[in-house]
């Protein structure tokens, strides 16, 4: 909904972008993968195997992902966010899996509030704090693995 496309279907598929959206935040975002083995293999690469279909996304995006979640591979999240063209952040939650612990949930929520304060309310101080990648209180476990202020 932020404008990404499937590059294999680009000729028949226009980028879907909802103009009401100003920014996106995803906790453990599924960006694409293949599941199973032949003959029951499912390919779900909605933005291309190299995530090139995300290059059209120019809106701010923040991804918080779990280090040990098997269905959402951390490597695929890191590769996908690098394709986005707008301001982008990726936060890895060490030791976390499918069900986030309460501390990880609280930390993710704090980042989400800061992110939306920066991009929906236009708060310059929040945007400056985001740009450092080090804004959470002592005891926070997550680590920013990628920041891009846009291309």
C-alpha cells in the first residue's frame, strides 16, 4: 500500500499506493520467501526475489524484526529495507522469535510512537532522535541495523 510492485507483473500491475498513507511501520514484516519443497513449494516473492519492486516506495518506513523468527528471515528483511527509496529504519530484536517478549513489545511500541511522531506530526525533534538510531532508554535490547534518510 506504500507503492511497491511485483517486478514480474509490472506490465499489468500498477504500483498500488494509498494516498492517505504518509508512512509505514511494520513489526516482523513478511517481505517475501519460498516455502516447502517440490511439489508443494510456494513462492511468495511479491516484490521480486531481490526486492527490487520496493524501490518505488519513497515514503518513510520502519521495520522491527525478530532475530530468531523462522518464517520471516532476518536476512530478507535487511535486504528488503535496503531497496526502499524513502527514509528507512530497521530494528533487530535480538533473541526474539514469533511471539515477542513484553520488553521487546514495549521497545517496539516506543520506536513506533517516535517514528509516527516524526513523520505524521512533523516533529523535528523526534526526527532528529530517529536519525541517531540510539533513542531508547537504558535496558533496551534492540539494535538498529539500517538507517537511510532517503535517496
